[in-house]
C-alpha cells in the first residue's frame, strides 16, 4: 500500500474493491445497462460451455476470483452433464462471497465436489496442487485485465508452476473496441460508488482519513496502453494519514490516485502473452459483436510461437 501511494501517479491496489460492501456494489455494477462485460461473457458461456467441456474432457475446475460464481454455474453444469462427478475449487479473498458461490454452485449442480479457498490467487493455487488428474484453471470477468505488468507476470508464473503439462487455462477477457462503449461502462453511478467504497475500505483497514467528499471520480481510455483507467481526483489540497501504517502523504488540488486499470485485448496480443509462459492457444469463443472473448489455453512442454488466432 505505502509503495503504490508513493508512485507517480499514486495508486491503490484494486484488491481493496472487494470487501463486503465492494462485492455487493460490483454485483450491482454488473446489472448496469452500460456495463456490458458481465452479460456478454455470460452469454458466451451459455452458448459454448458444452463445447469447452468437450474440448478439455473431464477436469477439476479451479477458479481464480470466483465471486458468487453466477457465470461459473454454466460451466460447471456443462462438465457435470458431460462427465459426471466433477470437482470445483473456488478461490476468493472474500469469505462471505465464497459461501454464496457454494450456494449457487451446489444448488445448480449435483455430482459436484466443492472446495472453497479464502486467499490470494498465489496462496490458493498452492492449495490446489493436491488435486489429482487434469485441471482447468478459470479466470473470468477480465480479471487479468486488472493486473499491472509485474502482477500479471507473477500470476502467470504461479499458474504455470501450479499446473502440469496438458492442463488448461480458460480466460475471459474484454476485447478492444469503440472508446465510447468502454468509457460508458465505467462512468455510471455504481462505478463511482464502487471506487469511493475502495477508499472507505482503505480507511477501515488502515485507520485512514480519506474524506470522500474531497474527491471526484473519473475514468477514461488510455489508447497508448490499450486500457481503461479509473481515478479519484483531489478537489482540494489535503493530507491523508494512514495511522496503522504510520504513513501520511500530501495531495495537491487536482492530483489523482489511480484506483484501477482495465486492459483491453486483441486475440493476437493475448496469444503472445500466454505463449511466452508456455501455453498454447487452443480456441477462442466470442460474442457476435466481438466485445468479449473466452479463450482456452493449454500448458505445453515448451513455449509455442503463434502468429495469430482467429476468433471462433
């Protein structure tokens, strides 16, 4: 926390979005008319979950950042239907949301073994090493799009270490598209509340004094980085003190704190990232408007060079 708040621009890790209140607000965000990502990805899974299960065959499913697992029920249901008894391990930092994930999954699928793991992706992956047989790691909601380069590198290194050759990684991503569509998704009322909730979470966790009335919210597309960026901007000069960390810093009027990045991918760029970590592209599934993709990769013996992959 201290390191990121000393950077330029200052930043707060998006992990602070997901306390109890933040998780509820994110569910509200998914219902916003302009927030297309949740609905679009869910429609892709509804149409292609059975095809995904056919490609991989029977596997144990491990989800990074399960949330309430509403979309994942479609995937798990397809595996149970096609292959019978299936194991599903959900990893999330929020204990309460994991309980809801269990309720959603178990009410919708019989022949299912559920394992809930409270922790970060890295700690959760260590616990799933004991699962036997072929595995399918799942990351939906363009979660990897929220990671900075170093964080993404650490995640993919942890992933390739936790999986065995032949295991799969299913990734949901937001595709690059018209700027207006992307900016509208992150500039609604619920998005504003979600970002201010993250400040309040930091206050509670670190005995901070962020005054929410002294900030305004903004989100815009950074074309050079191919990502949306959200910020809270100081509307007046102020000093923020995080007493539990024995840390304070001064904010000038107009100074911004970055709260989140949301990378937007092309399929060829996504392939390049995963190939560099030893995964080979298997198949991409997209919606009719090519807004989002659900992409399947398989861990191979050694990195495979791929020029491009066309969406299915």
